[in-house]
């Protein structure tokens, strides 16, 4: 099967998942649970993951999967061969609160390198796609990342972990970005933050997330011309495309400067602006 054929099949599955998500909201059937204390999950997250898993198995029998609700074993990122990386609902808190920034994210990875990505936002009517080395699209139209050259005029997306005690160290980064950039957005769906970078709505995005949050959007942003990387080196043996620690994605011209600013903030070296 060609990558184009795989992409078509993946778009169909993501669109069907998006319909389940819309129907679930209309049915107002939102049972909330919590995993590991603070992290919210609804019955719909699990139902959508189950449907995607079944559809992937029937279209691509025997290929491995890493999915947030049903197969969250992150060791899978180290294996060779085919791997489907699935977030059935990215933006669960938005979904549960009736907000619209919600997406289905599916990536197909081969030997640790992402080959295609689909991010479908059912309430926004947007489907972002990319094939490695072939470009990125929004609803079938080619998209390009921002060409911003100035940190001062850049709008930067980010997010925060569910664990509240992990949020505090990120305040330094937030202070630095608010001081040096146009402003910050916290829209609550990492996959869509990356697609917003891909189509130039955001100039940059930084965060630490799980592989299913970013695998598809990361390829989409890179194929749209954004620079993708990490603030600190990726450990040897782990595929960069699936290593979610300290991601930085931005317009190419501001990547180095923004990376330096965030590292300085981490090191407490910005005392002149009260961040130390
Ligand atoms: C979350 C979203 C959010 C990010 C969190 C993720 P979920 O995914 O992508 O924007 O800040 O780190 O866990 O839980 O809604 O699938
Ligand atoms: Ca997610
Ligand atoms: Ca999720």
C-alpha cells in the first residue's frame, strides 16, 4: 500500500472518530473518570480509542499500536517496524467542558520515523494531514508555517501537565516568553497547537508531552516548513520523532533565539526581568 493510500484510510478513520466525538457531545453523555488522580478521562475517550483500534487492525492487520487509552506502553516507541500512534481525543478537558479545541490524532511511524500524520478537529471542521517529504495540508489545501523573524512579534503556544506540582518550574519559561514575545496561548490540545504552527496561526509552540499528543502534528508542522526540535538532546536510541520531552517547534528564523530564551529561563538566568 502506498503512503497516499494509507493516508486516505487514516483520514476516513479519523473522520469517523470525529463523528463519534460530536455525537457524544450532542448526546451529552459525558461520564468523567480520573486516571492517576488528577487526569480526566471520559467514556468517549475509551470508546473512540476502541473504534480506532478496531478500524486500524482491520485496515492494517498485525501492525503495532501505541494509543493513549488502550495501549499506552511508551516502550513501543523504541521498536522497529510499523507503529500507529493514536490520541483518540486530544483536548479531553476542552471536550468535557464543552469547548471546541478538540482533535483526533493518528500518526503512522516506520522504524522510528513518522511517515504520515492526520489531525482531525471535529468541532472546527478542520483536517490537517502530512506525508513525509511531500508537504502538509489543511482540508486538502497546502499550508505553510509562519516566516516570523522577530520574537517580539511572535505568538507562542504552550501547555501544562496535569500534575500541578510539575507546573511550577514552567512558570519561569512562561514569564520569559510573556516578557519577550507578543503573547502566549494555552488552547488545550497539543496536536492542534502544532497544526496552528503548521498553518502560521502560531509562530511557535513549546511543551513536554506524550508521543500520542505530538507525533502527527509534529510531522505536519515540519512538512509545512516549521523547524522542529528539542530544547535538550534526545537520549541515544530513542527516535526523535517520538521523544516528547521539551519540544520546540517554530518559524525557522526564531528557533535558536527562542530555544536559548527557554533554556536561560530553565537555568534561572533571567533575573533582570524578575525570573531567577
Ligand atoms: C493534553 C493536551 C494538552 C497538553 C497536555 C496533554 P489530552 O492531552 O494535548 O494541550 O497540554 O499535556 O496531555 O489529555 O487532552 O489528550
Ligand atoms: Ca493528548
Ligand atoms: Ca487524549
